[in-house]
């Protein structure tokens, strides 16, 4: 379960993050609607917790934009309890509405409920775009600024695994197990060699594969 928490109040984000991670979930955060829309274009989430009153772009407007390209369940968070706000939230595509102040336990129950109604956690998207890097997971096609990148089968698998786990610190051991398989009899240098070749093929977008010294790598956008 991966949840995007969108709220301009740091204290609320901290409380929600603590409860979600305590239950084994992953979290990402945005401080306003514009940042939320950008993150939703670049990452996959199972649920979005969206505050309404925020700077730059309010929650209602952010949901309208997100619904143009994603059906990820959205739970609105608001200090306003008027029926009109709730009805408008449902009208534009939100899935639930929680009034502040709220109990974190109640929010967790609603998160589980909307995931269940949506049929479980979302499957990965077929196509990802990060600036000029476009990755077609089904067609196994990667383009860099419109030109196809010639990757080896293992480079494709490595890149896809990075993208599906964007923002997650991945050890070399985990990469060996998940990309090469548990029966692979190699060492950490195998991972480093393939990452080096992959970076070369991604050109300027090699910047998305960040080295974590003494640990491994992370795909970060």
C-alpha cells in the first residue's frame, strides 16, 4: 500500500505518515495541489489523501486534474463540513471525505475501505514518462528524447524494477534477487556493471538512478 499525503500542514502529514507506516504502508508527500498532480503523473499510488484548502492549487482543482489521467482512489481532507463541499468532492471524482479534526485510526479504516472497493492495490501503469524519458512496460520500449534506447533484456528488467519501486532504497542484494533471481551465483559487481551500462543508454536521464553509498541504488525523480 502506497499513499500520497497532500496537505500544507506539516504536522498533519507527520501524523498520517506515522500511522500509515506503522501499518506497513509506504508514503509520499506533497505540500500543495500542483506538487500532488506532478507526483501522480510520475508515480503510482494506491490512495491519495487530499486536503482541500491549500496554496497554489486547491484540493478540488488538483483532483480534477488527476482524474484526467488516473483513477487512483482519493479521500478528501477538510476542516469544512458543509454538505455542499462533500457533494462537490464526490461529483468531481473523490471516493471519500473526512472532516478535520479526524482520528488517524478512522483515516486508516477509510484507506483500507477504498482500496477494497477499488479491487485491491493498483497494478503498475503501462507507460511512465519522466521528462524526456518514456518507458513502455508492456511493449518493452524505452525512448530517450524520442529516440529508442537499445537496451539488453537484463537492462530492461532492471529499469522496470527501478521504476516500479521509485523512491525506494534498493540494496544490491535485493536487485540481484529480484532481477537476476535467487538462484543467480554472482556478486554485487554484476549489479554495478549493469547499472553503469543502463545509465549510459539513458544519457542525461541517468540522473534518475541515484547511487546510495554503501547500500545500492534508488530511482528518484
